[in-house]
C-alpha cells in the first residue's frame, strides 16, 4: 500500500464521529449494522506454572544483574515458549481461549461501561500462561478472517481498493495524517511495513460501504457495514464477536504521560519498565 499525502483524507470520518475525535481512531457512525470482533487470546495448557506478569515484573526488578542481559521477552519465552508481539502463538501447546470461556471460568458477564476490552475481566494480574488479547491491534488470525469476509463483498476480492489510517496516539504525529491507499489484501502487511507494530486504527473501502475501527486502547475491533456483512462475521466460527451498542466512551486516562502504556498494553508496559531499569543499571 502507498502513503497518502492528503491531510483531509479523514474529513468525512471526523464528520461522522462523536466530537470528531481522531486521537485513538475514528468511532464513526452511519452504517446499517455493526459488531465487535474480540481479539483472540491463547492459553498454554499442561504447564504447571503459577506466575503472573506482576510476579515476573517483580522478579526481574529484584535481579538487575540478569535484567541487563535479558528482557521480559527472554523470560516469557523461557517459561512459556511464547515471543511477545502482535503476532499470535503458533506452537501446538497454545490453544485458543475464548473470551466467553474465560468469563465463565471467572464467573463474570461480558459487559461493561466501555467498549469490549480486557478490563472487563477485572483488575487482576494475568498469568504468563495466557497470551493476552492485543491492545490497539488485531491479532493475525482475526484480521485474516475479517479480510476474507470483506473480500466476499466485492467482485475484486482482495484487490478491493481501500484506505487505512493510523491515529496520532500510535504515530505520535499530531500535525499530519498517516494514511495509506491500496488493495484490501495489503492491510496485514501494514502492521510490519508501517513500523508501528499494529494494524491500522481504521481501514475502510474506497466506496465507504464498511469501516473497521480499532481504538488504540481497546482489545476489540468494531466492524460497521451492511447487515449481511455483520451476519457473516457473527457466524464465522473462527471469530468471536459481540454486539455492544452503547454510546462509545473512551476509558478515562489517569496519567496522560503514560500514553505508550495505553497503546502497547500490559505486557509491553512491563517491557518498558524493564528497559528503564536497565538504563539506570548501566
């Protein structure tokens, strides 16, 4: 896909979004139906390890000599076989953990005052044996399934022309719009080629018949379009979807200076803390 040098490319989204807010992605309205795709999470079964990310953080802080040579990636990889990042685990020991299954295990209901996100599961430290749903980016498998469904709506299939947009909270550029144009099938490559380690906060068909919205601080993606599209997504056994139709409200930011934690999620917040410690040690 190619970079679009036009700062007005998102003007129509501003008009159709509450307060025209584009900081973390456009929550635009105006389509027949919508559904939320819950970003996939995985669990490593058969591993007798009662260790949380908070435990891991405390362990690393208590052993600065190791922290100078290893980071949280190394430790998690040793314990679980998982590399952190926007990609999903591919080892056979990791199995899909549905949001609904985890909610049932914890005795909670999948609902909340804010759009679908991992905080629905409460303020808790996650075990390292769970690969968390991604903050601000779709997981590879869910994105691939979404792209396939969207390709069925147009005779051009994966060549359907579309636009993609990265929000300022991700790029750090508050003066210029970062947008791209190209075929629908090129969307997944942007996660690597753009340098932001995430999928676009918005991408949409050139004819604006559908829109995908991934807030930089959420672990779910809303897809808006026709009722047929939403039905197709809801019936896809490879996706986990949820209808949440309350007025969208971003979660309150208690410490605006920690915007990277909002974008990168709890696992990456641990990594940043360890990097800060390593700098002090050196």
